[in-house]
């Protein structure tokens, strides 16, 4: 079931607080992958079960994207 606008805003505010420094220097493709990953987690586990550690884990995937083409780099 999709989140309401209020639930979405509340969750995104929480993500922003957890990743404040990382998001300052992020680029579009990283934010897309981050939100897709978090969306998958929400669909599978529900927004109330997503911890700050899971949010950081989703960012760990996104931060390994190459800025020019979005491919994974290690």
C-alpha cells in the first residue's frame, strides 16, 4: 500500500536527518538509487520497520555509483 503524503514527508525528513552530510554532496543518480532502494525496503518491510542503519545501508549502495553514467564502481 502506498504511503500517504504525510507519511512520505515524515519518512523523507527522517532520511534527510540520517544522511544530512551525504546528501549535500550527492548527485541525481545517487538520490534516485537511494529512493528506489528505500522504496523496495518499505514495500517489503513497512516504513515503521526501516531503521537508520538500513537507511545508511541503502546510501552505501548509492554512493558507489559513478557520477557520469550511474554504473557501479568499487
